[in-house]
C-alpha cells in the first residue's frame, strides 16, 4: 500500500474499530434507555419520592468512583477487549436477572431494592469497563488515525444523546418497563458478542496481581503523571472546566425552566413548546453542533500539536459563557424579555457545542499519543475519578449560590472560573508542547 493510500485510509476499514464502534453504539443506547426508564420508574413506584431518586443516584455515583481506580489497574494489566466484553456480559446478565426477579416479586418495595442493588453493581462494573475502553484505541488504531477514531466516537455519542432520548421516551410510554429492561439486557449482551471478536497483541504483566501490587500500580500512575507536566496541566484544566460547566447544565437550566420560564406571562413558541421541552431544545442545539464539529474533525488531518489551539478555543468558549451571563442579566434578571434569552442560549449552545468537539477530541487524541500505553488505563481512571468526584461538590456549591444569590450570580461564578482556567492553560508553556 502506498503512503498516499495510507494517508486517506478511513478508520472504519479497521475491523477491530468497527467491532468497538458497533459494540459501544449498542451498549450506550441500552445504557441510555435504562437510565431513562429507571429514573421515571423509581419515582412512579415510590410515590414521586425525590429523596429515593437522589439516594439512588448518589449510591450509583459512589460505586462508580470507588471502582474506577480498580478498573485503571486491571486495564493496564489484562486484555482490554476481554475486560470490556466480560463487563458487558455481567451488565446484561444482571439486568435480565433483575427483570426476572421483578416478575416474581411484584411489590414496589422489592422492585426498589432490586433496582438499588442493580444500580450499585452496574456502576461498579462501569468503573472497571471505562478505563479499559478508554485505553484501547492506541492498541487497535494507527497513531495517525486516532483523531478520526475519537471524532467518530464523538459523532456516535451526539447521535445517541439526541435520538436516544427521543427513542427512550417513546419506548417507555409504549412498553411495560420490564420489557424495556429485557431489551436493555439484550443490548449489553449483543455488545459483548461484538467485543469478543476484537483481536490485538496483548502482553500480560509479568507480575501476579495482588492487593499490594494493585495499590502500587495506583501510586505509580500518579507518580507517572507528575513527570508529564503538560498532561498534568491539561488534566487539571479538564477537571476545573467540568467543575465550572456542570452547574450550568445540572443546576441552572432546570432552575431557569422551573422558575423564570414557567412563571413568565409569555415566551417564544409558548403555544408549541412547554417550558420543559425548551430544555430538550437546548440539548438538541448543543448535540447537533457537537456532532457537526466531530464530523468535520473526522475528515481533517491530525495535528502534531494541539495544546495552544485547544487553549485558545477554551478562551473563546469562556467568552460565550460570559456573553450568556450578560444576556441573562439583561433579558431575565432585569425583567426585560425572557424570549431574548431563549434565543441567545440556543445560539450560545450551538457555538459552545461546536467548540467543545474541537476541545475534547484533540485533547483525547493527544492523551492517547503522549501517555505510555501501559499507563493509559490508570491515567484515564484518574481523570474519571477527578471529574466525577468534583461534579457533586460543584452541584452543591451551585445550589447554595442559586438559593442565596440567584441565577445571575451562579452564571457569573461559572463564567469567571471557566475563564480563569482557560487563561491559565493558555499561558502554560508545557501545554504548548502537547
């Protein structure tokens, strides 16, 4: 094959990538259907208990955090594809078993107990699955195709988020919930079948895995990161970006919908869209623009260095957030016209969704290229633990700010924190070398 042919070879010509993509598409669609169904079903059988729903989410989050470092250690020691299909088989099998148990024990309390146990176990398995899957690409994809592979996965994620929610709503309304659970279980099993066919050269760790060795591996992962100043800077930026961005989607949007929009005498398209549906419009704007950015990147040549350009794009995203803060203060905070803010937020979502693709995909690609392959699962697990661990803190802090100072103060806090993170990344010398 000539160099020209290699340059234009699409990553989908890689059998292993096709198997990973197909397996991820099916399992992520199943996961979305399941999370959608469980959220509503717990409220339905518990008498609309927000406490039980919150407790379920909290326990699932703790389980994910605890087992993600374990997944990092296992992912760097064992065959990553084998970890993935075993995890999907366990998930699918336990969901099918839970559906069978719920058919036998029909009391609402029994169903709640089964769903809690399933949620904790499922998130523990996800904690083991994610670091292995996040470190697989460098083993099955050529280095020059990593950006294209990550871009296609970003397209997949956007499509699942846009179309999956619509499909989940239709299926939840049309099917009995246990039938939906069985469908989800079959999705995970089918994903496992696809992942079983993945083949790559795996070199087993020479040392037997023990608790002592696992703890040492975790320490080695942290020590390794300390030697990679540029990667450390990017990881720090990612953690704080999540910290300051999560309250916008998790706290501000629901609060804005339930207070400002629902109580407005009139708003844009109020004869067509309920306040709650405007939340879906925001998600679609962000998802469509993210998909567009990822699709463009999938066809572009992979850059040798992306650190500085990524920092610049972060600064532009921060400018969007500042503009949205000013728009909220002007259109809603001062009581001018809520419809103006709806238009501004949709436009801002389109711009930021596009930029986020141009930030996340190059960063993910750079991590896969720079980090040693035998350390990548541990590094991925550290990032996941940091991201998921900081979001609950951000959500609680955002709730306090909303309650005490209002939405304008929360948006200003998030915008300033995001901007400071972006500027620090822009002036960091090590980032320019990534």
